[in-house]
């Protein structure tokens, strides 16, 4: 699967946050997130391992008992089920990879096809 850049296709799961799935396979999914300065990703956990890279901006992350401020070029990996959250200290763009695939991030048309296969 290849992805060509488009300004279209972003969803807004939380105030100040835009998310778009870029590519996915059977075991991994890559998504882009745009966080407006001051936006917050509340503490949460999920079964997916999550690795990310900060493209631009500045984000304060917490994972488990750790907290750090990430700048462009910094990256992270959060274990499945580990409690984590974030706060955008500047307008920021980050790319994250999830394994296994986060099915709720799959395009709607793929979800419809999966239902037909069952």
C-alpha cells in the first residue's frame, strides 16, 4: 500500500486534535496527528504498542511513571496497556505506528468490507 499526501481525510477525535490514518497492513497501522497548542490527549491505555515520531512542535508526554517533553526528531514507544497521555505545548505534528492494527482507525469503507466477509 502506498499513500500520497492529501490535505483531506482528517477526523477530529478531540478538541484541537486532528487524526488521519496514512497506511495499514495486517499487523501495523500508521497515523498522523495534528495537535493544536494547548490540546490534551487524556490519560488512557489500549492493547496496542505505539511508536511515534515528532515531526514538528513540542509535546509533553506521560507514559507510566515517566514524563518528558519531546521536540522535533524525538521518538517514543509505549507498551500495550500502559497508561499514557499528552499535552501540545506548541502546534505539533506527529506520526505514530500501532501494532496490532487499531481497527477503529481504519477507513469506514474497509470496515464495511470486513463486515461483508464475516
